[in-house]
């Protein structure tokens, strides 16, 4: 499946947004003074459930953002005229072309 540029940027933005929102949430959870997250200094079930939600969101946001970045790199290569399935410019290819020229 090929993604277009706006969708790719949306995925990247979603990944960044996810990290910003959930980092703020974890900071606020850690500083909780209402008694929901900590009971006499020890974490409560509320804390563990919400920390699990945040970690899951970090992982999903990272994966979604990485898909968007990968798609943008492929679109950039295609715009430059390099086929999407090739890995042009690798060290092995440069060494091959250097020895062929000698």
C-alpha cells in the first residue's frame, strides 16, 4: 500500500502529538497529590493502569510516526527518480562502481 504525502505527514504528526501528550500525562501522574496515583508513597492500581496506557500509547505513537517517516522517505526517493524498492547509494554499490571504474 502506498501512502500519499498528506497522510504520511499526518502519521508523523500523530506520533509527535502522542509523545507530547503522553509525556505530559506521565509527568502529571507522577506528581499526583490527590491520592489517586499513590497511597502513602506506594503506587496504586490507578497509577499502574494509567502508566500502562501511557506506555502503550508511546509505543503505538512511535510505530505510527515511524510508518509516516518511512513513507515520506520513499516519496522523497521517488521524487528524486530513484525507484522505491532500491537502496541506492549503499557502501557495497559504491565499492562496486569504484572497482569497475579502475
